[in-house]
């Protein structure tokens, strides 16, 4: 009988810390539901003390999710623990995750505390968290650069105080697999009461080693991995959930444990996270990249046709890449549409929402005859793009492009019920369109990224555009999709401009304690 490897997903918390990836409460609920269908054990839903929005999002997720444990992050401070405890009150199963830094550099410069004070804070926080739930996780932040003897002392003390999971974070992605694995083995061996807690790891990807470090830890006794969908997260991101899970599942000859994840849900979840956050998935990304199961070289194709196992170590269907993905068309009715959306995990909140989405589906089907799951996912995101905050809407866009002439755009927007038009010229029609929009909305932000991805194949495919704007240190991503990439670009820019209008009340969770 194999051990259980617990999957702790932190897409909604650490993932959200990626610049521009902040999510609304409703978006978090949609992702949480997809994670629940994936059978993730624990969902870290946010950091309730960071802002009212974060608090409410964790609370809302705690209310709707029944099958996964809902976790809230808290610094080792009474007020943070109380906020976290309050936010997860309604969860079927809850956890508080509290942390304090333990590396010399963090203790001296960030916390300005002596090691003994850090232990006192940690113990106090764990005891306080136990008043809200008996499922308490403790993390010594920057463990990857902490002294092993000190880690042993603080971890022994927090287990005595009631911590049930000890998470070892490689906060700055500094570790190397062999060494990180050995650290986990040493801690488990040296801490006298280590058998009373589950060891977990949380690896960042600064050196591209987050998954490798996590797997090395699992081979040395860790039984929980913290990870995110598509490897989203601070800086270079966290360990990617799909890579960790599929490595363990595929190499059962090596691992003494397995997860309970329903892996065919992986691709749907990945696409949902990508479309909500505006972080595209690179085509060659393992497991969820568009090319992850594509064979270009003739010799590979020939082998795969004879027997897929010649070049494939996993089946595309096992992670949710459907073989026949054409699902709906122009003549599909409301029921077929609704039922496919339900299969994709989308529940309509009202008849009006169903009607509006169905109307958009029909519009799309008129332009594009074959509608794939990916198109439906995009449709969901479009209908749900911050509905409560969209003050700027695209009314119409005209562009003019001719060989030897300067491209021009004329755009009309509706802003708080008033229609305003603007014109601009640019180096191409996309450039002219975005300039025309900017002449009206005047964000005065810097365009940091513009990227186009085709959602499905063919020249009639929808293009999904991501636009990243930066203003005064704040970064937002905007998304837009259309069969016409100029319109998709305009929608993406408007979406980003709308997001910039919402005040940013978020603070960085790893700030001062
Ligand atoms: O990277 C980190 O150290 C964290 C902790 C809060 C676990 O995200
Ligand atoms: Zn982290």
C-alpha cells in the first residue's frame, strides 16, 4: 500500500502574487471549483489579513468548496491569525498556515528579531491558530537559506505547540535537488517529535528547479507538496502542480506514494487559470503546453502510429487533452451548450447569465463554425471579466490598412453610459487601435507586454491577446479574445484599463512582521 502524497495548491495565494495575476472573488471561486474537481487536497485560498477583498474571497471559497480543505495564510501575528480564523469559519474542513522567517538575513534585516524571539512568535502563532482549527501548518520562511540546527529547534517547538504540518519553503529558489532532499531527510531524522507532523515542501523556481527540488523532497520523506497550476507564483513561480503530479503518477516504479488527483481535469484547470490571470502557457510547457503531446519529426510520428509508447510516456487523455475536441457548432441548441458548459465545470448563476453567454456563443459560431472546448473556456472568461468593474466598453472599431499608407484606427468606447470616439495612426492596425483607445481612456500606463496566442487551430481560430500595463509600480494584465486579432487586442487593452481603475488594496504577504 503506497503512502498518500497530499497536494496543496496555492494558485489562489502564491499564484496570485505574480505581478498582474490578481483575481476577483468570483474568479477565485471558479478556480477553486476547478481545483475541487481535480481533487486537490488543500486549497490555499488567500491571505485574509492582506485586504478586505482577500478576506472576502477566502470566506466565499470556504463557503462553496466541500471536498477540499480550505487554507488561509497568516503571518505569525495575533491579528493575522484571527483574520484567517474568521475567514475559514464556514469551511467544511479548514487549515491555518502561519509563517515567520528563519534565515539569518531575514531575521536580522526584515524582522529585526533575535532567533529566540522568532521561536516565541512561531509558538504563540501556532497555539493561537489551534483555537480556530486543529489543522495548523507552520512554515519557516526562507528555510532554504536557514541554519539546519535552528530549523530543528523551531520545528520541534511548533510541533509541541500543535502544528500538524511542517512546510519547508525554498522561498528564493536557492536549493539544489540532492541537497534539498538531504535537508528534508535530516530534519525528519533529527527532530525528536517529527513523527507527529507531516513534512511538506514549497519550492520556488528561480533556478528552474522547483519541481526537481519538490520531487527530491518527496523521495526523502515529504508527504505534502505545495504547488500551483501552470507553475504560477512569485517571480519565476512555484513548482508546477501538473508536473509534480504527473511525475509521481508516471514513475510509480520510483515513488513510494501517489496523489488522489483526477488527472484528466488538469488541462481544463490550466486553461482556466491562464485565461483568468492572463498568463499564457508556453507551447512547450510540460503536460499543459499546446505542443506537449505533438510529434513533429517524421520518425516520431511513424513510431507513435505504430505504438504510442514508442515516444509517449503518458497518454494525452490522461491529463485531459481530448482527442476529438470539436464539441459544438452553429446549429447547437441551448441545452447542448448548457450541458457542455456544465461538463467544463461552469455553473450559470442565473438565466440571464446563461442567455448572455449563449448569445455570445451564437455570435462566435457565426464567425467560426467549429467551436472547441477552448473556445468555450474563453467565452466563460469573457462573460466573467470583472463584470462589476468594467466601466469602459468597446462599442465599435474601424481600421484602415493599405500598402504604402499609414495604418489608422477609429474607435468608439462607452464610458459610464457616454459614447466617446477617438482616432489614431500607428505602425500597424493594432498599434493604431491601442493608441486610439489610449487617447480616450488616458491610463498613462506603460505597455509592458503584448502577446497573441491562437486558442485553437486554423486561420478562423480565435486569437487570445494579453496586454500588460504598468503604472506607478502596479501591474495589470488584460485579456481579450476574438476571431479578429485587432478586436481581440482592443478588448485586451480595454480590459487592462478597466483593471487599472480598480484600487489596489493588496499588500505583499511576506512583508514585515
Ligand atoms: O515562499 C514562501 O516562503 C511562502 C511562504 C508563505 C510559505 O510563500
Ligand atoms: Zn512562496
